[in-house]
C-alpha cells in the first residue's frame, strides 16, 4: 500500500497531523525562545529601552545569582508570586543581552552549602515562624573584581526592581567613581570654626558626596569644566562671572549632567553686609534656567498651609503653622521617578516656584509639587520684624493650584550665549540636556533633616529623607545615560475590577433584605432565650410554651435558609463570571486552537489530494 493510499484513512490522517504538529513545535520553540508578546495594559513584561541598551552594551559577561527559598515561599503566596515575577524579569534581561548576562536561580535548602554561601555573600536571612531561614536576594559578579549583593528584594519595592537590577549591572562595570564637580555659595565644606576654635566637619550632605563620589570643588572664578566631570552640582549659585556661566552653558551643551539648587532666600548664606539685616539672599544663574526651559521668580516664595510645619515663636506660647516652612510627604513626591519615589519626608523653607517656559524644547517633569491650596508671597516679607506665622497666614491667598518646587529637565537646548563664538563654541546641544532643578537650598542644611551625633565621631541621626533625596539625584544623574532614563516599573498585581464591581452591586441590592432577616433572627433568638430560661418559678415549659419554642425554632431555621439563599443570589453573578472564565480558558480557547489546526491540516491534505499530478 502506497503512502497516499495510507493517508486516506481518517485515523492515520489524524496521527499524521499530530506528528506534524509535534514536529513543528519541536523545531519552532527553540527558534522562538526569548520572543514574547506583551498584551498587558501597562507593558509590565516589556523592558525599558534604556535597559535594553544597557544590556546590549555589556563588555564582559556578568552573572546574576538569585537566591530564592522557593520551598519556604509556598506558605506565602504573595512572596511566591513576586519571586516568579523576579525570575521572569531576569530571564527576559538575559535573553536581551546576547549572552552577556548569565542568570542562575538557587534554592538554599536549610543546612546546605548554598545556605552558607548566601550568608557569606551578605544576603539577609529572614527567620521563619516554623524554623529555618528565608532568602530572597541577588548577588552579581563579574570576572574581575568580586561580587555585589542586593541583600533582600522587598515586595513593597517592586516598582524599583528593574532600576535596581540595571544599577547593579552598571556597578559591576568599570570601578571608577563618578566625578562630581561642586560649586557652592553656602558653607558646606569642612572648615575652621573661629567661634568653636576647632575644625568644623562641614554639612552631612557634603560628607556623603565626598565618601561616595570623586568630589572636586570648583574655584570661585572658574572658566572651564573638565571633560571628565560626570555631574556638575551647583548649590546657591550667585555672583558668578559671565565666563563662569558660559562654562556651565557649554558643559551642558556637551552632554554634561547638571544638578542645581537655587533659592529666593537662602537662609544659610553667610551675611555679606552686616547692616543689611535679614534681607533675602537669592540665587542667580543668569540666563541659563531660561535657556533650559524653566521660569522662576526670585522675588516670590511658596506658601502652603496644607504642608506647613508648626513653630513656637515664644516660650510657653502655642505652636502655629508657618506657611513658608514646609514638609512634603509621599503624596507631594513623584512616585514614577527613582529620585523621589518612596521617600517619606522632605523638609524645606522659603521655597521658590518653578514653571515650564512657554515654547521650551525641553521636557519639564515635576518631582515635588505643592498642594492645590498653595499660593505665593513676596520674598521681602520674610525679612521683616513682623513676619510672624499669623501675619504670613493672613497675607497668604490660595490661588492657581499646585506649584512645582523641583523638576527634571531633558531634551535639546540652545546656548544661552548666542553672541559668543570661537574655537569649540557650541550653539546647540550635542546630546540632550539632563538636569534636575530644586527651588530650595535650605533642605541640604543639617538642621532640616538630622539630629546631631550623640558623641564626637558618631553618626548624625536623620529624621527626614533630605539626604536620601540628594544622594538619589547625584547617583541618578552621574550614572550612565541609560540609567538616567529609567523610571519605576508598574507593579504587576492588580485587583479584579469587574469582580469587585459585581460584589459591590450585589451587596447594595441585597443589603435591605439582609438587614431585615438578620434583625428577625436576633428577635427570635432573644425570645427563645426568654422561653428556655423560664419565666417566674416554673421549672419546666408547658405545652403552649413548648409549641411556641418549636414554632420559633422552625421560623429561625427558615430565616437562616432565606439568608443562605440571599447570599447565594448575591454571589450568582460572580459565580457565573467565574464559570464563564473557566469555560473560556479550559475549553473554548484550546478547542478553537485545536479546531484551527485540524481545519488547516485537512485543508492542506485536500489541496494535496486535488493537486495536478
């Protein structure tokens, strides 16, 4: 019997179709490995373009080892689901790295060598209620200089997962510390304190930058900025020469990153003129902010009663809100930018207001915003003797909605000095500007976010996140351009909105009937207790009372049946939705797929049978 004759038998045709399908799957799946189709609304399973560029730019292989106690995680469904999402993200990153990122998943069993290894690598061991330890951390390593850990992956910080992984990969690259050039008009640096007759350590934020970055201070009359500088940090710039402003302009046009702190009234500015009293000390960046797409008025300060901190103006007096001394919480901080997301408390004072300049070529992304009940006051009122909290509150008028006090700027810009020329002069940016501007400098001062160390040489105790804010901004802007472009990821867990809506609708529809039944049930139980406890001195129930008890019990049972039936009716729509989803996912979709394969196979067989010989 020839092969065409064999294929005429229906059973043999079906077997041939199944064999062909298995062959296609066997050959096609390896080719499709790493290919994915992300149909989620927030693109949760798609890597950011910045991450892809970073992965494809890895010079030497990097290994990420995920230590995840999978067996222990079975008792914690949310952690188990998060662990699965972490593994999926790591596999996706490995697939997009062209083999330069290697991912290993290790389940450290109790009393095993893997558990000892996890502890030795600095991962956090979480004690379990039933005994043992739970590990959920990552160790990255390269082939040259050791290993770096993420001690524990907190589910509450899932939005930072992609950013933290890319930051870890970046840190495993060249070991050079980013170069930060600082010009400050405030006394941040260590210096000799004549009043104390001893050296002063400088501000805590200055110490942090010195320890974590290669900090280089610019001379007062600087006219150039070295090409090796990764970040230019300007704190309360004022009285800069035009040549210094031009050097900043050209640095930004070359693609240098800039972090700026300006202030309409820098309260920690040393007094230049003792006879000027408490006159405001505004920052001044000349034409640069306007060229970068920012408008700000150094003669106006933000007033916001919704964020005002209370102060006590006289001993024994009451505390009053000072509308220019502000505390911003998570609601005022951008939760999509890694610089501000998940910070809890930022303290500021005499803050300016930033606005996007009309017609600017840059993108203006707010990082910190005031409440909708905010307003503005003339900066001059802050230096008067009558500038009490009560007076400022009376002078304040809420208008104009929220105001921006910190913003990220990005995009192409043109020179703020178009009249200049000469060798090396740039009229427009070679790479997009990357800058962050804060309209306050007082937030950097120790008194706004730390308690002094308890003993000499000790550590300052922070009570706000001002230091974290500065570190996040410096680290983000001084990193690779791909890392700067990253934002927080959308958290994958989402509620079942349709199910919740059905449940609320059902509860509202049956609430009145349920309340009536429950009230009647309570009355029956109360009457039964009265009868069963006996009234007066009668030790036993009479015939009539026994009949009442039986009637009450029967009615009670009926009320309970009505309540159960009502609950069943309330959940009927949800149960029907669940049944439809099960039918769709278990039977309909696989059936349609199988039918499509069968029809396609039969169509091909029919074409082959009727094809001319």
